[in-house]
């Protein structure tokens, strides 16, 4: 009998056999499973003769089959509708990836980008609109890994894909009272990172009670935006608020340009008659000032985005109407972001 020979087989990644399709469904989210995601990747016994093969297989088959490594999953989150529970294991810290799917060189200087809160949410919305599929190993066309921490890395335009264990190094801890759109709520389980660790982008309070907020998150099956109880569906006390270190100060953008011009003369911007402040027009805001703003947009001819008329809750129709008005003033870029500042308010009601 000839000695059996063991050979490594590295199958095609796009194999469509039933076994491969099955394991791609079962093991895509398992760190251990990533190394064994294809059944043909196991060592295969190759023998020289049929007789030797039968003997070897018989000998090897005498014992029980080895158990496959179990996929890692986040714990059950009470309150999440059945079948809609986030399951968010994540990949490690990694570089951005290029169009070829391979790691790309880091941006020059690899410095933190300066972004306004509007820019952060606009970047987050691109994945929501594209319904980017959740994946531990895949990278979207912008180079960011398609898991929860890769999503935040993309929204913050970081020079690399961070993970929940490193996002805190590019952010500062804040309090619940300080939360503003573009900040994050982060839970990193240091003792077992694959058990529950998750991160979401804070999009604004849904009402004045501050018991729920709009969350942008990357979770199976794809990126989503939804109202979420503070701080999260479960493990609520473990989700901590953080603010990106590169977020632009109020009124400034990437190049230091103001979000909208300041009146050249007249009273200071904070003294503009009737202007209630930016907090009244944050995502999820619900107040009478939003209704008043919407009605004035309609009077000025910028109410075409409303389908049911202005209401008290700030929404996309309000933002687009304000943006159209701002562009009519000749403003561009960050000056026409759709969020009313004191000069937008002054001109709209003049």
C-alpha cells in the first residue's frame, strides 16, 4: 500500500456548486469561518491506487466527523422585530481598498479629513440609498469595508478602515446631552469583540423627550436608516457617545468656508428677528418653527418638494426646499446645504 499524499486545494472564489453556495450563506460572518468558507478548501486525501484509496477512506471514516467552527453572532437584542435583528461581527482594522479589490495606498499624509455634520450625514446616506450589502470581507467601490465600523470610517472619511476597538482613537467621548448629528454611539466589547460590538451614526433626536433618535447603521442585510430607542435596542448602557475629532466647528466646512454668508451689515446673526437657532432644524426635530419655515417656503415658491404640505417635523422636503432657496441666493457648496442658518432665515422672511 502506498503512503497517502495530502494536497491543498484552493478552489475558485466564485464556484457555484451547491456546497459552495451553502457555505457562503452559513459562514460569511464568522472570523473562524473565513479561513474555511469553502468546503473544498479542506485538505483532500489523494491516493495512488483505488485499493489504497478505499483503505485510507475507510480508516479515516471510522471516527466521528469533525465539527465545523460555529459562526460568531451578536447576542439577541430584545425589542428588535423578529427577523430584523442586527447581527454585526466585524472585520479588523485594514487599509482602504482600490478598484481591483486589493489594498490601496493610504491618502497623502493620512490625516483626518475636516467634515461638516451635513457632509457626514450626506456620506452616510449614499450607502443607505445604495443599500450596500453587509459583509466582513467585501469592500465597497469607495474602498471601505462593508461592516458597521467600515461604514462609520466611510462617513467620517477616515484614511483607513477602523474597527470598534480603534474608532475611539479618532474621536472624543461626549455626553448624551452633547450629541449632535454625525456623532456615533459605540459599543466595543473588549473581552469578546465578536459578542455584541457595534456602532451606529447618530442622526438626530426624533422628539423632545430624547428617548429615541434616527440611526444610520450598517447591519445585515444592508445599510439602513431607522428610528432607534436610546442608546440601542439592547446593551443600551454599553453604547457610549463619541464625536469625530475632525468634525468642523459650527459654521465652517472643509476649506474653512462658512455654511452660509453672514450679513455684511445690520444686527449680529444671533440677533436675527425670530430665528430660533440651528437646533430647531436638526434631523428629527419636531416643533412649530419647522412648520413656519415650510409655510414661508411655499409662499416664496420653494414648496414643490412637499407632498402633503409643511408639518412640524423636519424632513427631507424641508431640507430640499431650503437648499433650493439658498441656491437661488447664489450660494453653492456648504453654503447651500439645506439647513437654515440665521442669514437664510433673514432672507426668507424679509
